[in-house]
C-alpha cells in the first residue's frame, strides 16, 4: 500500500517536530540555570538521612 503525499508530509512534519522537541528538552536539562535545582534533587535522599538518629539508622 502506497502512502499519499499528504500522509508523507505529515509524517515528515511529525518527525521534525519530535526531533526539535527532543533537542529542546536536552538543552533545558543541560542549561546552567537548572544545575542548582538538579543538584538539590540529587542530594534529597542523602539529606533525609541527616535527620535520623543513630538508632533509627541501624533499624532495618
């Protein structure tokens, strides 16, 4: 079954849109403005342990 030229056009448009969106997300994630919030999120699990007592840390 052959695709019509309209279907091919919309497939190309969708592919280009998805690629541009992907590149935008990559730039957003790697931008310097996001570094502080990403570093904070990365430390969240470790920071939670600082509030525990020694006995709470030993309990499985």
